[in-house]
C-alpha cells in the first residue's frame, strides 16, 4: 500500500517524465489527456488481484514510473552489449513505456477496474478489484492504442508495435511479431523487446516487495567446499571401481546372451 504522500510524489514524477521527455505537440496532448482522467489516474491499481502486482490505489502510476526507469536503464544495457539502439529514439522509448498500460484506466470517465464489493472474493482470492461491466471488453494494449487515437495523439510505428506487444509471448497474439524464421520479418528495432523486459522486471519487483517475505524465499544453496586430498583419492577410487563393475556387468550380460 502507498501513503497519500507517496501517491502524490509518484503523480508529480509521472507528469515530470512527460515534461522532460516528450516533445510538443504530444507533450501538451498527453498532459491534457491524463489530467482529464486525473482522479482515475491517481487512484488506479496496476492489476486487479493481490497475487499479480500493485493491486492497490496508486499502483498504476507507481508501476508506470518504474517501467520508464527500467526501460531507460535496459536500453543502456542493450547498447553496452552492442545492440543498435539507434533504431529508436529516447522519446519513443519513454512514450511507449508511459502509455503501455494506458488501457487500464478505462474509457472516458469510466475506470477499467472498480473496487470489489464481494468480501469473499477479496479475502479468498485477493481480487481487490473487478472489471467495470459498464465498459466493453478490450485487451489492455488495444484499449491503450484506441485511447491515444481518440485523443488525436500520433504514434510512430516503433511506439505502436512496442505498446501492442509489451506482454511479449505471454500473449499468443504477439507471435506474428516476435517469432519469425526469416530475417525480413523480424522486428527492425529492439524497442518492443526492451519494453517487455522492463514491464516484466517492474511487475516482478512489485510482486516481490509485496509477497516474497510473506511466502518465504527459496532455500539458499549450500556452500560447496573443495574436496580434501583424501576425499579426492576416495572419489577417484570409487570411479575406478564403478568402471570395473561396468565392465564386469557387460561381460556377464554377454555370457547370458550366449546361453
């Protein structure tokens, strides 16, 4: 859960990212769009269930800010290892990260998720939120692109594909973009892959912060100490005995076959 102060700080950071990285006219268009949805934006969760990630008021903005930060770091990492990051701009990277989950805010004045009024589902399934039945179904990424289109905000092809495929191969619909045996049909930019990795890492970090201490971590591997001289001698003798035994077994099997 976040405090009111943390929610306000995250919201200020969200707007500052737009101010810093997005050029006009899209800067003003995005600010107008998000401020028209500010109440929903401020309190929206990042997911509907506690077992997912950031399923609490303010979780959406917290998640998006984290995805932006990781995407920038991830882009630098790809560049350090020789990837061609000239195939996309920093603005495209930030724009796609900022808007990848925009569809989770719903449509117009209707949020996508509403607080669950079923205490049983909240207690037993962690379903803190439920879908708003006033809205027609649209996958999050399609709803994101529809909202941007409706607001008259232009996208580059890089941004469109990155937002469309940000769930990676968790979404079967992305296979046409992400699986190819031909060079000509592979992605021409690493941007969609970087965004997917940033989103996946952010979601994992958020889940860990909420749950890892509660459910317990995996046992740590025991330290393997180097074998002493006597242990090494014993291991060698054991291997030799096994080899002799294998040869003896082979001879015995050959004799049995001849009976």
